[in-house]
């Protein structure tokens, strides 16, 4: 496997444009007319729009305050983003959508919901109380070319439960849970607490457990014995809330770009990081499968809803005792569900939550409900039995033609998952307003430090003037930087791409590591003043 073995070029939605267009056509042609006919949107989620099919996969990041949500997002994109705030107390009550844009800036919530190219138009019903706490942060970050990330407000603990947000927080979470590709829930290994609001948030995720991954964060700050106890307590608590036979995937880690503390389970943290980043990298490739799966789930719910509405319409009297009959039907809804299951062979798992449905029916006029229309139901059955099945071969065909970026040598770094940006740091020293810029073209910024870096280089016993990837990796790991960061440093340092480092390339790697340890951002691409002089000559001759 290569140093970039886990960084395969993300599949964009354009790679599956044919399948996506077919899904869109099926929805508008077959499913949407049935949703409108049986008033599906009054009881369940709003209708899909083009943006719901065309936009990039989304990752919803949630958790109690001070569990590291915003820091985790910074870890993924390795840069600050507009509107981000970090603190031990609740620092903001704002949903922030991080999306790709050529220029960096913030779009307020009200403006965001009228943009037809963004998948947030159906958030309007939550009103200004919520929209004032919604924003989109756009930036030219390459990771955001493949995915979008939703940062959520910190979930309040028991001590803060009396505070009011002014909007239906669980309902907003449910709206996002229906539309995102991955839900990441963070817990702090130091303060594992299940508050009332967290329990309500879990309720909003009901039915979407397949999208949910849990992170036990800051695990390098506890010893192995404490970690074992906290992990056991977390799994026990999650088992009480999510009553499913499947066990939720819980990652143990310390997800930030700073050096980790030495601990007995350091290697475990590295492996967990590798697994999580692999899952996130695969989201663009799996996005179309997720959309197909969500469309099937929605179609099955629409079918159950149509049978419920038509049954209630059929049972209502024509003139007298309408209100009394309505109350009786609502009370008997669990029995009605059972009758529909038997008569029409609708699986029990396709029905909506009975209690919630009863609450929604209280304010409805049953006389306006529609009877069962055979042509519409036949169209829906054709969608589920035939049309969707025809798309599966297309997805497999697209998978067979996919391409990836293969590496050039064996190692276990995660590679270039995270591009990084400049930030007034030693990696950007050239000054164009003086003679120093011209001087920079003939000098190498690392040269003055090379003597001390050479001592490390020769102590690692190079062969024929170069160090193998295995030796460099072993030395780099002693810095305790995350492997994703080290993988990016390797890519910048291996200037000639031969899978080994000579003395100049190794000196460059040490220079970048020292800068990172001092708290600076790494450059996205290697600036000219950091390219070794010998490599510049090689590049120039190649161009000629």
C-alpha cells in the first residue's frame, strides 16, 4: 500500500450524473404526484427539490458543548472557517453549513433559504427564530469540493436545560438527519453525560441510525484503564437509547491537528483515525447509493401514508357525527395500522410513528382526504419493484470505471486528505515589496537549519544518500503529530516523488514538522522558497 493508500480521488456527483438524473426523474414523475395527492408534506417531510439530488454529500457534526465539534471540523479541513468559535462553554447557538466557494464569506440564513442551488430552501417553515441562527460559510477549500459539513450548536447539559433556544431544535436536527449522508456524534472522554436535550436529540435521529457514527474524543487525555471504563459506559448508555440489534460504530480518538499525548493506546487512536477518515473519503462515492436508499425509504412511507389516509376517508360518515367519528378513528389508529398491514401487505416497518401521526391528525379535516386511487398506487408499485431495480446495474457500471490516485511506495500514512492554508507563518517568507523577493529565488529558506537536520539524517543510516519510507515514517511518528498531518508533510517533502528522501528533502520535512509543532498552518502546495535549489534546477530542465 502507498503513502496515499487511503486517499483515493473522491468521486464527485458528476461521476454518477446519469443515475442522479434518473432518480430525479423517477421522483418527479412517479412519487411526487402521489405525495401531493395524499397531502404527504402536511404530515411528513417537504418535497425534494433539484438541489437535494445535485448537491454534494453532507456530514452533520453534533454533540454536547465542549466535546470538540468545531475543532474536529478544523481537523478535517485544517483551517479556520468564518464564524467558528471554540470554548469550554456554549459559544454559539448557530447551525453553520461549510460549503465550497471561490471566495470566502458568510451567507445569512434568510438569504440561504431562497437560493435554489442550495439544499436549504425547505428550512423556511422553522421561522426567523431559527433562520437568524443559520448561516453558510463558503471558502475555497479542496475538501469542500467533495463534501459539505454542517456544524451544529452544542447540545445543552442538565445544568443548562432551562435555557430556551426559541425554535424546535430536535425538529431541525431531524430535518438535517433525513438529508445528510453521515451523522457524527462526539462525546468527551472526560465528561460523559446524557442530558435531557441530548436524549431529545437522539429521538430526532430515529430511523437514521445507519448514518450515525460516534466519536469518543480526547481519548489521549485518559489512561487505558479509564478509557476502558468510559467506553463501556458509553456503549451501555447508547444501547439504552438506540434499541436496535446493530451496535453503533464508536471511534476512539483525539481528533485535532496538534501533537497527541503519549499513552498506551496511541496506536489504537491512529488506527481509529484511519478508519474514520476512510469512511468520510468514501462518502462522495457512496452518495448516489444513499440517495437511492433514501428515495426507496420515502416511497415506502408514502405507500403506507396513502393507505392510512384512504382508510380514514372511507370510514368517515357523510353527514352526521363527523367529529365524534374522527376522534374514534384517531384513538383506534394502532388497530387501523394492523388492518392495513394485513389487507394490503404493507410491512410494519414502513408505517410512521403512531403517536406522532395521532397528534398530526387532530388538526386535519378528514373530509378533504382522498380515497385510494388504483392508478397512482400501481405507479408507486412499479417504482419500487421495477424502476429502482433498473438503476442498480448503472451504479455497478459506474463503480467499475472509477479511477483512483495510487501512491508510489509502501507505507501507512493517511496521505493528503487535508490541504492546509497559509497564515502569516515561516512557510510564506517571500516579500514582494522589497528586494527580498528576488533574493528568495536564489536562496533556500531551510539552508540555515540544514546542518542540525543533517545530524538526524545521518543518524538514521541512509543508503546511497537516501532514507527509505520505513525509516522516515518511524522517525516522524515520534513527533506525535496525527498521521494525516505527517502524510501531508511527506507529500510536500518528497519533491521528486521517488518514494525516498535525500538530505535536502529530509531537512525540508523536519522544517515543516517544526513549524507545525509551533502552531503554524502548513502550505497547501510547496512555495518556491522552500523548494531545494537542486530540485528547482531539475524542474526547470524538465520544463525546457
